[in-house]
C-alpha cells in the first residue's frame, strides 16, 4: 500500500549546530536504506521550506509508522500521513 | 518540473446521468493521452472520495494549466496545484 | 489494517422522499453485509447530526475504497478516511 | 457512554530524558489500569506522529475528565474529546 | 450530563413560506416540551444570525441525539455538540 | 447582558510550581467573589483539557473585560468572548 | 455598548432582479433610520465584495439583534458580531 | 497604491452558455481598458483553476472597489483584496 | 484612506517587567501622538484579551506601515490590516 | 516561470541584536543580487508586519528553492510559494 507524506522539519534555527549536523547525516543514511528497501519511493522538496512531500510503500500503517519513526530526525518532524488507493488509470502502478 | 495535484470531482450526485457518463468516458481517453505523453505520471484515488492525488510533469505552470483544463471533466473539478522541487535523495528521480 | 472514518450524509432535506427511503433501506442492508464480513467493526452516531464515526478493517486503502463506495448512499456521503497504526497497549487489539 | 479521543503528546524533543522516561513508564502503568477497568477500550497510533486515537467508556464527561487527567503524561497532552452516540447498526455494541 | 450546543438554522431564505411557518411553530411547541422536561435548560440567540447557543441536559449522547432530532426543524439544522464536565467552582451546579 | 466564554489556561507544564500554586489559589478566591457578585453564573470544564466554558453576566463588554482581567491567572489565559442575545423561549431566563 | 459587524450579502447573482431592487431600496431606507437613531455609526465597504464592516451602538446584544434583523436584506445576510470594550486611549470615544 | 488581488470565478458549470460567453467577452474588453488606464498591472492564472492573481494600482480602496465592480463578471467573482506597502528594495517600483 | 486593524500583543507573561512597563508607557505616548495627528481615529479593546480593534487613517498602506511600526510595542504585536472602502451611506464619513 | 511568494520573518523580538543586524544587512546584499539577476522582480511589504509579498522568476521550483534558501535570513523565514501561470491578458507579461 502506498502513502503520501508531508513532512516538515522543526529543528529550531538556533538549535545546537553539532546535533543538527549529526542528525542530518544520520537521516541521509537511514533515508537511503529505506529507499533501497523500496519503502521510500519518491521525495520532493517543498520549495522555499525545510519540508518535503514523499511517496512511501508499506504493508500497512503500522509498518509505515515503524519506518518513519526510525528516521534520526523524527523527534523534530511534523508528519502527516495520507493513505492512497490504487487508481485504475495510474500510469505508474507497479513501478 | 513536477507538480502534485489534488483533484476533487464536484459533478452533482443528481446531475444528468448521460452527461456524467459522457464526461467520465472522455476523461478516461484524455487522461490516457496525457499519461502516454508523460504529463500524468502517477494517479491515486483518495479512499472513500471521488477525488485523487496525482503527479504531473510539465515545463511550467502555464503548460500544466493547459493540460489540466484539457480534461473533459474540468468544469466540475476543484484542482489544487502544489509545486515540487527536486530532492537530492529522491530514489525515483528521472523515472 | 484498521481505519477510522468520519462520514457525513449530504442528502438534501428537500430531496425526493422516495429516493431517500430507498437509499436508507439499501444502505442498512449493505452495512449489515459489511459488518458480517468484518469490514465494519464499530459505528457511532455523531450526536445531533446525520453523520457517524466508524472503525473499518480492510487489507489496504484500495479495498477500503471499494467497500465504502459499495454503500448505496455513497453519492451523498462526505467521507474522511484516517489510517490507524497498531498501538502496543491497545486493550482491544485482535477483537 | 463512549468517547472518541484524539491525543497529541507535546513533550518537547529536547526535554529532560529522565523525566520523559519516568512519565512514559508511569503512563503505561496507568493506561493498563484504565484498560483493565474498561475505561480505555481501544487505542491506535496516528502513523508518523507521537499521537493516538482511542475509544473510552465513562459514565459522563466528568468521569472521563478525571480518568484522562489521571494520566502521568497529561500536562504534556493535547486532548480532544468527541462524544459518541449509539448507532442502531453498530456491530460492536456492547463489546 | 450537560452539553453546550451551537445550532445554525439553514432553512433557505427563498424556501416555501408555509413550510417555514409550520416548522417554526412546531419547533416552538417541541422546544417548550423539552424545556419542561428539563432537557433544554438555557437558550440564547447568536446576535445577528438565525442561530443559537443552548445548554442541554441528557443522560448521555444517545439520549441527547434523540432529543435534538425530535425537533421539527432538525433537517434544516447544523448542530455542533460540545460535551461539558462539572467544574468544582460552578456557582450554578444543580440548578 | 450575558456572555459565553471559552477560556484555555496556557500556564506552561514546566512553569514554576510555586507560582502555579499561588495563582490557582488566588484564582479560586477571585472566581468565588465574581460568582457571589452574580458575574460568573455557570462554569464547566472542557473534558480532557485545562480549559473551561462559562456564562458571565455584565452590563457590557467593558465591564466584562474588567472582570475577566481581574483573574490572577489572566496573563496565562486565552479568552474568547461570545456575546449572547436573549431568546424568547429561554427556559432559564432571569435565573 | 459598541459592536463591530462584518456583513456579507448572499443574495444570489441569478436571483430575481425585481426582488433584489426592492430589498436594496428598502435596505437603504432602514439603514438611514438606524443611522439617524445612532444605532449605525460607521459603515465601510469591503473592497471588491458585496460586503461591509460597520460600527453599531446598542444597549446590549438583544437590542442589536433586533436592529440587525430589522434590515430588509437580513434573510440574505451573513452577519458576524464582534463585541467591543472601551479603550482608555480611544480618541473617538463618545463621538 | 498597489493591491494584490485573488479572484475566483464562480459562474456555475451548468450556467447559461450564452450569458457566460457574453460576460467573458465583455470582461476581456473591460480588463483591457483597466490595463490601458494603468489600473491592472499584472495578471496571472492560478494553474488548474478558473481564478487569478493580479496587481492593481488605485488611489485608494474606494477607487479600487469601483474598478473591480466595473468588471462585467463581478456578480460571479469571489474577490480578496490584499493591501501592499512599498518595500525599499523593490526592484520593480515605479514600473 | 481608512483601515481597520486587529492588533494582538504577544509580550510574554513571564517577560521582563521593567521592559514591559517601559514599552507600555512609550506606547501610550506614541499612540496619543498618532491620535492627535488624526492617524488613529478609534480604538477598542477586545474583551478578555490583550488585543484591540482600531480605525486608522493614512494616505496609503506605505504610510500606514510607517505609523504602525513606529509603535514602541511593535516587535511584540501581531497586526492584521484590513483595507476599507467608502460606503455611500456611512453616517460617520468625514468625521 | 513566475512565482508569488509570501514570506514572514520569524526572528524573535528578543533575539540577539548583533545577529539580527548582521542577517538583515547580508539579506539586503543578497536580495539585491537576486534582483539584479532578474530572479526577484517585485517586493512589497505586508503593512503592519515584518513580512512581504514578492514576485520571483526562476526556471522551475528547484531553482527557486536554491534562490530562496540562499537568503541569509532563510532559517528565520516562513515561506509560501504559489505557482503562477501566464494569463493571455497580462498587461505586464515579459516586463
């Protein structure tokens, strides 16, 4: 099942630079693992913001929750999860 | 450039069945043309609603507007267009 | 996977009484079928409104969409689907 | 009478880890007591968030308030209470 | 248990005057019955609108729903129900 | 003239306990004075929250403002004031 | 006591022109009476809309409701009433 | 003074085609007059919608209201007017 | 041109009392200057809040911005500016 | 492609004055570079606020994101990006 996620990063602008650096780096590593596993399929930046839209694939919302909360940046993420149903005319289904 | 679209169909439940039929059929034809042209890349249903989320590709917002308004159902569509920026870690970029 | 649904009935107060009667009757029949199949697990009325909250079980959002749109009242339903993830302390899990 | 609750935990990500640990542990204990007493009937996680949806049973809103505010995490909870009325076709009534 | 209700009347301004008259008259009769039964305790107009705020007393949300939907104007009412819990310093408790 | 007030207490969960204690105590004293003077007529808790709904009586909005801002907790209160007009069928008018 | 009102006219663009004409004319007459009585003190147009902001003076919300609902256009008005309290530095107080 | 306007056209999809045609044509004529007079300075389409964003110049909100309401489509326009103040670094000031 | 302003003061309840005192005092001085200049014409308190509604007169939004930002409390003000157009039936025009 | 941006500066009123000074100065320099490059075409202040509306030109949302995030104030900016499509009657197209 696919999900559309809107994620806003809330790490404060005056937060500890070292922790920010560490979390961003670890986030990149974990995100690549989730991409390699087919869990994260697409990611786009919201122009002008520290935020993104993304397409995830997971068996259900429970598995999705585990994947999202495995992100090192998660304590500083506002995450909205939108469930998606298959559309008969989806040109990209199965990709 | 890619765009995320949220489209809600507002054709009234007590509208003319023949016109509804005709527009849905024509919509399917036009949607497949736009998919074949690479303009519509993904489409999902919003579960429980006559509505969808979709990913479009167009040179700019002007070309996108022309593509969206070419849909036969357009007079009965509430369309929200969300611009997307490339993300360096997008596993599906270029697909 | 379980889903929380908020459904508002929009059949107009001055709509055709016979059609209203017919749809409500058919709705009851279909709802009982979905309950018997384990798809609809709980239903509550929103006090004061022609609306309800309900818990549904379906393999994914696609199957849920098919179940919801099989309701005879569906053209007159505003449906919001909220995905639910399992909680380790849920006293009613599996019921 | 049953209630639908939406609870968001607002404990800050940079809050004291020891207090966080202590409150989460105590919260689990109290939540299990409320479940054993039949006050908390179902709990689900909101996928991607430190938040949940739950079904509570209490004689009235006053008793519910006492139960909710007995949670050790309560000072850090945003709680929305939605009253539920019985539906004649509820397949899970009385469970 | 007490409830705070916000009710907006949606009878259209160009609706049938005879039906409007009939419903308003019947509404007054039923409202006085509910007041006499102690179900409706206070009613105020929202200044400038065909709408009101009111305090109701009912055993639970199910009984409240039955009382509200017994109003002859109900098909044309937008009703929001807000559950109230007792406050230890309420000067009017029990009145 | 009567007013409906929705008050949310914003004293932070990690605020100084002594000041919190002091303000709550003083708040109770002042609230009882306002009740004795007939200014506060009803108070209910919002279930699950540190917030309340209340009915106030004051000659006008200026007098109401003075009464509300005399509450020792006022710097930590989010106050919404809703003006109420008399309803001819109010069973509790004059009480 | 003074009130700030935001009024939006909802008379439909395809409504009966004769009724529209009649109501607008009668509205002007009644508005001038209310102005002469000191009830309506200021009126401004919302630029670009068939809507206005206005300052009213009335003993209380009940009297204000009577004045507003005496407007011939009232069935087609969306009226929001905002109560105002005196400010010690108001340069226009008493005018 | 410059204003930012967001205009949504609400002419119904099943409205009279002849009237629609007539109003659109007249709208184009009047819009060009306002552009020639320097009142309308920029216009953009909202992609996917029958709506636009535009920059207007007018001595004040009163003159702007007269210009906007001179549009033949005005009865079917939802218009939001946003006042703009000069910015010292505006590269396009005076153009 | 006249403007309607809604101003909410956001100075924190636990802010420095001396700075608060100093800013409030200076605010009063500046507000009286603006009133004497005819820039601030009316001011009302929002009952129950540290906030106000006011009517300002300024040649345009640029001049208004300069006047508002000259308030010593401005860094702690949330200001909403609503442009007003003259109404032919305004009983207070020119006052 | 043109974009409409709404930018709100969130630098706290009690933030470090030296950093504020430094960022504002650097912001001015970078903004002038972006204007000289034709990326920023118009900028207006939101009257009464530390915020602005602006028109940007960029090949796509990705290039726009790079330009916006190059602003030295960016960590303290809330940025909303609105995509614009060309309008056939735009008097300022190409300027």
